[in-house]
C-alpha cells in the first residue's frame, strides 16, 4: 500500500463503529448512499479479511488494541470490567482513584500519544458515547476526551481539559432517554465531531491533528435486538448517512486530499442464541464451581470472580501447591461443561505453543500482570450472558471480523488476513512517527 499524499495530512479521522460486523458492508450494500460507504469502498483501500486477534472481543479491549497497535497481552486492557487484584475489587477498565476515570490502566501509548510526543502542538481529540471508548482511543496525552454521562450530557474528568464550548453544546442536545441514545446517538456524536473540528481549529496549521470518534449506538441496538434485526439494519444505514455527511463536511472544511479517514470496528456480535448455542450465566457458573471446590478443598469461596473468559482465584484462601491443584480442578470442571471448548490454566498459557487460531487469540488476550488463573473458551454460538438479547467476546469470525478502510490514500483491496493492529502501523507510516 503506497501513500498518495505528497505531504503530511492536515487531519487524521479515525472512525470506530462499535459492534459493526464486516458482513454488514455486504448485506446492506444495495441500500448505501453513493457518497457514504460506497465512497469509502470504491475510493479507499479496503482490507476484506481484518480481524481482532485476541479474546475477549469487548469494547475496551478492541479500542485499546486499535489505538495502541499492540495486543492486550501488552497493553493490559483485558475486558470492559474485571477483578482488579491491586484494588481488591471488580473495576472498570478506565477507573482511576484520583480522577475517577482516566487511561491509567493502559500499559502502552496510543497513536495520539506518539504524535503528541513528537509534535506537542498537534491536537488529539477523542469522543464517544462510552467513557471507555473515548478514553482508550485518546490515551494519556489527548487534549480533549468526551463521552456521554448518565444524564445524557457530554462530559470529561479532571484528567483532561474541559472545552470552553462544551456547556453551550450540551444545551442543544435532544437525547433524553436510553431509546434516544440508541436512535439519536449517532447524530449527536456527529454534531459533536463537527463542533470539535471547528472550535478546536483542527487541520488549520502545519501540525497534523487527530480526531478519534467511536459511535456506540449500533452496539446498544445489537445487544438488545440482535444482528439480523430491523433495528440494526436501520442503524447501519443511519451510519451510512453519517459517513456521507462526514466526508462532505471534511471536504468543505479541511479540503479533499488534505485528510485521511479510517473506518473500522472494535468487534462484531453473535446471533441471538436459538437452536444452536446458548447463554452462559457466569454468576451461576461461579457459584457452581465454588460449591464443588468447597467440597473438595474445604475452601469457600475459592473463586473471587469470573470476568469472562477470565477466572480469578482468592489467593488469601488458596496458596502454594493447593493453588496449582485448584487451578487444574477448575480447568477440569470447566471442560466438563457442554458449552466449553477449551480451558487453560495461567501456567499453561505462559508456556503455550499455539496449535491454531484459538490458542493464538488466548495468548494475545492474556495479560500476565492481571493475575488471571484460568481461561475458558466457549463453543461457537455460546455467549457470556444471562439476559435476553446477545453478546460478543469469542474468538469466532462473527466477533472478530471487522471492516477496515483507509480513505485518502491509495485505492485498492487487500484480501489477505490481517490484524487490527495494522491501523497503528499504517498511521505511524503516514505521520512519519517512530
């Protein structure tokens, strides 16, 4: 792939659509606008077989992998929420005791961080409906990071600068409910995108700026209604309209040929379980395992938490040689469940020579510093959920295969298997970063 830009772009726009499966580009192509997804596909560089090469395929993990260009085993974000041994409690991927929310749990710099180190006058802005998406895309040195709070207003924390124009923008928001967030969220975020570009004067000097936008509405709808629903189709087409408007806005305000736009997703989603597959109730699973471990090892509860697919054992109750035996027994018990394909102890993962793609994705998702004890992989079409609707998180194609299009560089198509980490690699080349 050869960059056609004769100089550094004025602006880089990274668009991540939460839970956008690759096959949506194929399933709904007959309904796309000529200057929306069709424009990206026909005049961009399309990777047709791009995957998230890790588990679990969750929002926080996917966004961190996109922004850093390394796998969770390096960047340390292993889920949306998990049992934090240092804090001794279940916590969010972006929890921070000092600032409430920040990128403190991220162990590797983002593409925006690399840019700010080399060019401090470049601006980096990250926005989303979700805090974890905005923060983990933006990273440590971002100038502005915004997300929607429980009152349906865009906000930030003391870790980042609060824009002077934000309060005024929030007054015009029409989102008042969860339903509004699903069906109006894309438009609200696009309006915020335009406001940020104009108010922060992005792309107006010799230093390249980056704006990262994560659209969350499709994920909210997909969980509730499933990937084959009319609601998901409606939001995919709504996103097509947003992409069309975004291209026209950028052409008018930055200049055609003066910006690079990347379109991708953080993960896909499984079909709603019916006759094939089912739902894994992790609360019931944890209690069942703890009861069996109590009978055999006289310890209760031996398992602190199951943050699927990770199992955390209580080190205050299980120590030394007993810990090894408990890990192995948990693995055996999990392998005895009809919904589990594989299970691994942490000791096995540390020395695992991958046999296939499942082993590889397990290794890539395993962060040694998290204190994980056992990992389990469900069989296809089994999801981590005890509610209606569906979920994602698995190593299977419906969760890992996502679109990736670079627009503003060479036209073309790459049909080779690639990892989502290629985004950071390509952007470092485009921006002439180390």
